[in-house]
């Protein structure tokens, strides 16, 4: 007998653990253990991480199978996987897996799940495996707040393109200096550097943070005046004209996930008779794209989100135009966004515009149990209404509205803090 709550398709994206990758390299666990322990490494941590992740995958599969049709996709198969328009995508972290999955989606919602909260911080992983039982049904009926993410796009003059959720890297495969012409509006420079990083609002807390921290550290040490540079200090063009670099940092131009702007930084530019180092940081927008013409005879590349194996060749004669990815419209007026993706992020506090079952969610506090149990004008709780909408029989005499038969194996009477 089919006990699934719905026939919705759920794509569960997972990755290989470090132990699994070691086994691929050394063939067996025993050989991997021997190699690691011979080098003095703690092999038990690899085993513990693997066990926790396998347990999370098994639990997530069980929970999701009670809610819909589940298909598991490995990380390496995501670039070639065809996602259905109505699919719900669940990614079993880390953050990098969320980013690398996002850029292959169109309008599908994505739920980031932290498989091991004690190990991973998970900026993009607001949920745990046990949260799936109540988050996914809400997503099915569009009752879960979403967060838009702006992507970056590099379009080459040979017709190829690549998208990025966090950042793009433009440079050489090796540590040899990259040579290119950089153009931003009427500013043009011949440059030699270690490459260019273009970050989205989402990626601003990643690679861009490292670059800013390094720049601040160098300036602070050289001038003996500590300087703080973080993504929160990113400024509009008007702020660049202010006198006094440090004072200008007071301008609050935050790079948010849905920001229509990107930021570029040039890594280690080298000034010489033929190269300059003035155009090294700036804002990129749709009407203000960054143009880069390669002058590298070989080994020039553009890759995104740290995946070096998935790259476009960027050798002499190729020009890249970089900016926020565009929005496209499919037939019938249905909007399909290649430039913005949707992430289910708000575990507790939805946006003011989102309403669940007629309840204005902006009135709620940071208590998911209250959100699920608060009743609407018809006297139905959110959990109850979700089950009713999905055809689950509800026993009206039950104090906590337990489904009969229960489509998932958990106790509804427990609060979210007990789960």
C-alpha cells in the first residue's frame, strides 16, 4: 500500500564524504586507514564524519519518502541532471553543494539541510534532517518564505557562457600571471595579475571576504592604522569619490543575496611600463558590465564556485562580458529565472508578504511550534491544514491533531525543540 502523502517529486542531492573519496583513491577502508595513520592523521574523524552523513542520508530518504517520490542524485551528476519544473530540491549540505546545485536550477525551490550541525556552520543550511517532515509539505503548497539569489554570468564572444552562485574566477590555471585587458565603462587597463574574482551578493561572505580581509590586513600593518573591510562595507560608486578611505566605510551599501550588483576584485595586480593597477575593485551591474579581453596564449580559464574542473577556456582572442544573469520568460508568460534562484531559507521568521492559511506570518516570533499550531479563522492549525490539503484523514477528537493513518513516523505531540 502506498503511504506517501503526495506524488510530488523530490530530488535529494548528496555528496561523497572524505572517507568515500579516500576509498576511491586507495580501494579499501583498510588501505586508506593505513595511509592516513602512517602520516599521523586522525582517521577516526573521517570515519565519524562518514557515519554521521550516511545516517543523515538514510533519515532524510525515509522522511522524504513519506512525503513524495524521492530520487537521489550524486553531486557529480548534477550538471547533467534534468530537473523537472515541479521538482522540489533538497540538498544535504555543505554550503558548497547548495551553491553548485543552485546554478543548474531554474524555478525549482531548494531546501538546504545541514547533515551535521556540530561540524558545519551552514550559512545556506538553515534546516536539519528532522525539520524536513514539516518544511517540505509547506513548500509543496507554497507556504514557505523564500529568498532570491542573484547569479553572475560570464558570456564569451564565441557563444559559450557560465553561471555562478557565489563567484567567478578569471585567470590562469597555474600560478603564472594572467594577462588581459580590463574594461569598465570608460575605464580601460592592461593588467597582469593573479586573476579576477567576481562575487555575487551571496558569495560576498566567501572568497570576497578573504580578499577584503587580506587587503585590510596589509594596509593596517603597513600604515599601523587598523582597517576593517567586510562585505557590509561595500559602497556605491558615489562613496568611492569621498575623501578619506576609512571615513567612506561608513556608507552602508550591503551586498544582499538578491542584490542586482556584483563586485569584482583584482588579485595581486602588478604595475609596470605596460600594465596598470588602478582599476582593481568595483561594482558591476546589468547596465555596467565588466569586459575582459584575454591576452593569454594558453591555460586561460573561467570557472565558477570553486569548481576548477568545470571551466571555459579563456585564451587570446576571447572576450568575456560579465554581469548579473538575465531573467528569461518561457512561453505562456511563465517566468523562468536563470538570473535569480529561490532558496527556502527562513526556518522561523517569514517575510511580511507571506501568509500561511490566512495567517499573517509577520506576527510570529521565533518559535516554529507556534507557527505550525497557530489556528486560522476556521480553527485549523497550519499542520492540520497541510495534512487536510494533502488528503490525510484527521481525527477531530485528537488534542494535537494527529493524522490517521500517520504518513510519517514521528510524534506530532512533541514540540520542535524536542525533535
